[in-house]
């Protein structure tokens, strides 16, 4: 898998983790941006994947059954923290 727009270190990675810094028994006091952005990053596929890409005509009749393999994606990042908002191919 080729990942375009990847960074050696995104800005969000410098944010400190603030988990567990709230009052005991009232978790979460504050959303931890570090962990939120880390989750987004971890949800990015790291390996090639295949999906169903069957072709239909305008009457929704199946023309051709096929699958497509994605080998390259491009990350979409937030401006402020460079966090991963999404990705496309
Ligand atoms: Zn955290």
C-alpha cells in the first residue's frame, strides 16, 4: 500500500495525551485530542485491500462482476493539527 500525503511527524503527535487527567470516576472530562487523532491514524488501511466493484447498467442490471484492488490511497488532513480526516483512492 502506497500512502500519499504521509508525514514523518504530524503536528497532532506533539500533543500530550490527556487521558486520565480528569476527576476520578467522571471520565472523560475532556476529549483527549492526542488519542482521538491517533485512532484516526490507526484506522487508515496499511495494506492493499480489495472491494466489490460490480458494474450495473441504468436499470440496475448487473453487467459485470468484478473486484478492484486498492494499492494507493491519499490522506486528507486537518489544517491545524494535520490529523487524518479521511482518505481516498
Ligand atoms: Zn489520551
